[in-house]
C-alpha cells in the first residue's frame, strides 16, 4: 500500500470535565518536520507526543493542532493567594488611616495581578493526559487512512503512466531501428557529393570507417536497454509495500538522463517528438512520486 505525504486527520473526545480535539495536516517534505500548535501549559508533553507521531510517519511536513476546552474549572488547579492579598489590603488600610483617608478597596484589581493567582497542582490530570495521547493516536489513524487512499490513487496514476511510457518506448524503437542505417546512407551521400564537388579523391576503406564511427555515435541501443530496465524496475517497485517515494524519484531521474541522451544522439525529428512526450510522462510520474512516502 502506497502512502501519500499529503493527508488530513482529526479526532474529538468529549468528557464531562474536558473536550480534546486533535487536527493533523501534512504536505510533502524530504524529512519529517512537525509544527506544533498546543497550549503553552502542555509544551512539556510534546516529546511524548512526537514519539507517537514518529511511529506513524516517516516523511512530510506536519501541522499538529490541539484544541483543549476545560469544562470543569476545578481541574485547572488554580488558586488565589489569600494570605498575600490579605497582607496587601492590611498595608493599604494602615496607609489610608495614617494619611487620614478612607479606604475602599477595589477587589477587581486583584484579577489583574497575575502574581496572586498560582497553580496549586504540578502537571495535569492523569486521565486528561491519557485522553490526549489516545485521541492523538486515533487522529493519526484517520490521517494515515486518508494518506493511504491518496497514495493508492497516486500509485495507480503512476502505474498507468508507466504503461504509456512502455508504449512510447516501443514507438521510439521502431524509429531507432532504421535511424542508424538511414543516417549512414544520408552522410555517405552528402560526403560523396561534397568530395565530388571539390574533386577530392579518398580512400574508400578510410571513408567507410569514418562514416561507421560517425553513425555509431547515433546508436542509442544501450540507452533503450537501460530505459527498459528502469521501467521494469519501477513496475516491480510499485508492487512493494515499503517506502517507495525516494526510490521511484531516483529511478525517474535516471530515466530522464537516458531519454535526453537518446534525443540528443539520434538527430531525428520523429524520435525527438516521442522523447518530448516521454519526458512529459516522466515529469508527471515524478510529481506523484515526490508526494509518496
């Protein structure tokens, strides 16, 4: 099963005291790159969560968002420092009396004083931590399912294009078969005319040897053989269930080199046209392969 690096997954879990929602979006990337959006009070759990994610993903840029709503304020573990607030009020009352003023404290001011509000508990509720991890795993499962569906669609497209490439290669071979002999005869006639026009006599054996060397440079039988080998290897790779994106990308690059050599060496317009179509299909395959894990 091919897996795409592009996918989406989410999961929500609702308890009486809290509601947890994880959202995961991913796009292709050479390595695994995780971007977090979680409440700052939960940063200390990121390392645990990253281990969970790395068990499900090998490559890709992931945006991981956590939405946490607390329905029961008691579990937040926030307390008001009454001793400090009382001491502050006492000091202000003493100051007001010594100054001959009445004192009417505005208790709303204490809401703005962050130093009076403290966390009475360390860490978070163990059940909440367990729910956060469980919900993340379920969101990752949904994310993987979407990636598998997308990956299979991409792989099916690649397989279809490989069939087109095999057909184009056969078409190219039909031109290549006659290209060398045709070019040999064309060069022989052209050189003969030039030598006759210039009234130059030449050693027939040497003349033929040079022509053979020139036309041999037009031979692309080795390139065609290597292209067939690459296409066969890619076919076999698409039947595997392991990570295939990078391997496919490498093979496609090698196929690009071979088809470019064919187009450059043959000096034939028919072969050049087939080569253009061949490279267009290779490029579409590569776009898909670069999105596969």
